[in-house]
C-alpha cells in the first residue's frame, strides 16, 4: 500500500510544472521548440528540448505544453505523434480535449490511479495465470528444474518487463521508456532488492552461481551499452544478442550437471565409509524392531480415518460457483487488514480473469480440472484474444466483408465447449487437459501485452504533461511498478530463511529481462519497418543510467568475493545508498543541473 500512496502524492511534486489557468502558463519554464530535425521518412520534425536539460527527443507531441490551453486540443488532434495506435485509450486526447484544461492536476491524479490499477493487472495476470500455466507446460515437457527455471520460470517472472519493453520499442519516441525501464529495473533489483535481502538476513552467497550470473549480466549490459553508443543495430547483432541467453542456459545446465555429478561421487564415498562403520559396529537385530511407515501409508491411514463415510456428489452449478471464488476463508482469517483491503479490490478483477483464463495445476490430484468453468473458458478465452490482440484491431474484422471474425470465433468456441462438456466428467480430467495450459498461456500473454501497451501509452502522456523524458519515466515509474512485486517476494523469501534463493532470483531474472526485452523489442521493430533499428539516445541521462548499472555490477563482482562471498548488513546499506545517489544524480540531470561538456 505504500507504493499506492507514493503514486498518489506524485502530482503534488510536479504541480509547479502544471498550468493553473490558460493565462498563467509560462512556456519558458517548459520545453521549448528547438531546431528542426529530419525523421526516418524525410519529414521535418521540431526537436522538443528542455532549456537546461541534456535530454532530447524527436517526439513532436512534447511541445504541446508550450502552447496556450485553448490550442492544445487542436494540436493533439492534428499531430501525428499524438495519435495512439497501440492502446485502447488516447490519453493525450483525454487530458487535453475530453477534460477541461484547468483541471489538469486532477486528470493526472486519475491517470496515476489508473496506472496503479494497470500494474495490479500485470502482476495478477503474471503470478496467478501466466506462471502456473508455464509451470504446467514445463512439467508436461518433463524439463529439469534448472532448465525450467532459466526458461519458463524466467519468462513468467519477467513477463511485465518484457512485454512493456516490446510495447515501448514499437515507436521510436517511446523507446527510451524501454531502455530506462530495463536499466532502471536492473539497478533497482541489484541494489535495493539485494541490499534489502542482506539487511533482513546476512548470508553467504553461492560463489559459482553468483559469479556466473554477474558475469553474464555484465556482458548483456555492456553489449546493450555498445548498441546505444552506435545508435543502431542490425539483425545479425540482435540474433547474437539473443544467443547470449542461449549460452547462459547451456552454462547453467552444464554447471548443474557437473555439480550433481560431484555431489553424487562425494555422497557415494561417504556412504561407503558409513557402511563400513555399520558393519564393524553391527550386532544381531532384536525382535522389538518396528518397521517405519512411509509418508504415503500415513497419509492413506489419515484419509481413511477422517474421510467422509458417504461419498459426496457436487453439482455442476456448485463447481462453477466455487471455481469463480478467489477468496480462501482460512487465509482471510490469518492475513492483516491491509491485505484484506487489497484483496477486496482485486476480487472483481480476479473473477473476470478466472472467467477467461484456464489454469492447470500439475501438483493437484485433479490438475485443477473444473469441467463447467473450463468449458466456459473455451468460449471466452478466444474472444478475449480477438478483442485485445493488437489493441482490438481484429475485433471489427469482416471475413470477405460480410461475416465478422468475432462471431466465427464465438461459434467455434461454443462447438468445442459442447463437445468437451458432453464427453467429460466433473471428477476426472480428460487426457487432453494439459492443452488448457497452452490456451491459458496464450490468453494471459495477450492480456499482459495489451496491458503493457496501455502502461506505455499512459507514461508517454505523463511525460508530455510533466515535461519529463521517457528515460526518467522508465527508470522510475515503469521500473518500480514492474519490480516492486519482486522486491516484496524476495524479501519474504529472505525472512523465511531462503536468502540464497532470493539473491539468485535477483540476478538470474534480470538477465532474461534485459536480453529478451531489448532483443525481442528490436526484432519486432525490424519486422515492422524492414530496416535496422535506430536508437534515439536522450543525452547525458542515458549514459548515467547505463554507467551506474555497469558500476554497480562491477562493484558487486569485486566486493563480494573480497568479502569471502558474505552479504553483510553493511554491504546492504551501501547498496541502498548507491541507489539513492544514482536516483538523485539522474533527477538532477533531468532537470538541467548537470550538463555535458
């Protein structure tokens, strides 16, 4: 709840940059229209620029705040850069046309509340639907824990970051959001999250996995820095960049194989010594020895003793209603009031997601098979994909100009749902039930992608209103929103006595986010434009961001081994201070206090 309170207070910090009335606006305090530049299609665009800032952008929409309040709506409607192609809502049109210009502060506050709600959708869809279905897919494919952890689990944990980066790379003027978010999240996780884990529970890190993860992440960061320095990248470089993660996965597999082999050899030697000692000290077995019961036998006896005398039959309607109830009464009684309030807010959203996204749980006896709900999801899930994919561009698509696509999808869903309903039972999942995990994965991925596009569009509008660069918004709001869940989960793991697992999650996940966020974002942009990607580096701030992340990794690479791989509280405090110093320098640079020579 502290993150929500922080977002609600942000408008007060920027009231000095907002117009009070149409006649009190001072263009000199905002970005002024700078020299004209040439875009990729040979059209001339004014370069929006803060007078005392080193950051720049070729986004023409940035100069809207330099106009009178009465002229802003007309400018937004006629400017190509102010159109919204990848979102459901045109937030610039909402702020400057639909709502009165003299309540811009109230509009920003509403947008921040909506931004918080979008982050809740991202986190809930990823944690409750995307990750469980990925786990079920990896179980069906019989993948090892190491392979599943660095592939499917990493994709599940980093889905919001990756889809946000892909959405931001879809337009050149929002690419700074992606770079700022990925670099900002990297600094946040490796300093704030890792430092908080060390403060909660000092511990010795696993030396070889720590060095492996830090080295690969440094390579990914410096490779990204090199592409930003050249301001362009080619298709071959992107495939090599993505191949870096393949090398990382192979390294994890090989190192795990070597470690397990060494562990088995050591255990066999110890077992031989123990058997020799037992033979030397052995005596005749007594008659009063009692065989131990296995866990399965105890569980069977428990279920037999305390099971119901008569079999219980549950109706189909009761199964449907209970499946749509996301509230656990036992957990509700144990949780604090703050968790209950947040849960009440999330319940309507969870019910809607349960109606649309199937979830397969291989750990349950029935694999989470809910016959009436799964049949209903065969109808709703394809419709959700049609109405949300590419911001609903295919919702009104007509097949041969006569038959709507959504109606065809609805009829096919009803047909499949009827077949499944009349050929299955409530108490036994069908053999093809794992296919529902693939359906849930696709639907949750489409929803995460659509939500990420909304987040990027909304942050772009906030950048225009506040006269902030996309890089600052990426390294603050977008990075914090996507990483705050990881922060709380890793700190909880440390408190429960698993600090090594928490620190491994800190460094392992962000490698995947960096490589696939930048790599897939550039690859999608290349497929759209059929040309190399051109990066618009926003001056000194971008280099401070990349340099700070590289410096934090180098310090961890040197300091932790020198400290005998001990994560102490003193080092945790140092990491937190480092992040505060970085954030202060970044904000001072954005507001023009630092300049390039």
